C-alpha cells in the first residue's frame, strides 16, 4: 500500500460534498484549503469565528489585505456582499445552529462520533480548545479532515478517544487521505475508498470492524 491522496486532493473531495446554499465554517489548519476548491458558480457562504461572513479563498500573491484574516491568522479575501461583525455575534451564530457544515481537523474520532481535536501540550498545537467546541456542537453537520494515521502509524479512528474531547457524538463524516467514513449507529462505514486503499487494509490499519458502504448511492 503506497498511500492515499494529497491534502489538496482531499480538500477538493470535501468541497465537492458541500451542498449549494450552505453556510460553512472551515477550521484552523488543513480545512482552510477547502475554500480554494469550492465549485465555481455555486453559492456557498464561508463563515469565520473572528467575525466575517462571505469569506473568499486565499489572495493572490501581492494582493494581501492585512485586515482580512481567518481564525488561523491566514490572509483571505472577501467576496461581494461580505459582512463583518463582532466575534461575540459570530459565536452566537455558531452556538445558535446557524451553520450548515463545519470542517475540523482531529487527533482522534471515535466510532460513536466523539471528537478530540485539541491538545494541552503537543508541540505546535494550539494550547486551547478555542471555538472548536462551539462549532462541533452547533453545526448541523461536522466533517473531519485528517490523515488516517499519525506520524507514528497509529490510527486516528478509534473505538474510544483517549485525548480530551471537543464534542460528544458530533461527527457526521470523516475524510481521510485513504478513505471517506460515515459515522453510523453501528460504527464507521467506509463510504469511499481513496488512493489505492482496500477495505481489508483499512480494517488492518484501524483495528476496527468497518462496514462497507461503498456500494451505496452517495447522499
């Protein structure tokens, strides 16, 4: 097994699943790449918790506006009709159930949909949960974007999270470099294989009894 698809390819795969008309929040890190692959001509409104609705993709080189940033302090653009507001109002939108989709990174996702995506001491990690708890519990659909394995070769899909939880039973779908997984009452179901992955290899890598849902019609 040589591996899965690139991070950019995974971002494009996620972007293709976001329904037109959705209000979407993209979490800090890899999920921000999704903004660069949203289908042209479709109305998908991006929200950022630091107070912006109508965020666009990353700016071209030499066209950075230092006042336009996302929650991860990355430069972004503003689309026509974009709105700016206090971050307290932004969190009210998140907690009030006004987001259709959020895309978050993860250290671990459990079979029941529990999410662990923050750390108290990992090198390079943000040492606080930030707005992730509000996003995880407030969005109608929570998508996770992550590599299937850690750098140490351990599965990020687990029977039960051992890291501090961000949200309980909140994850709808997990997009990894090797496969797309739905969270179901029976555990993880493999929705789509990516790269050269096989179901048997995924079961071996995760140690989980994965259900095969690859023949089902995509929703």
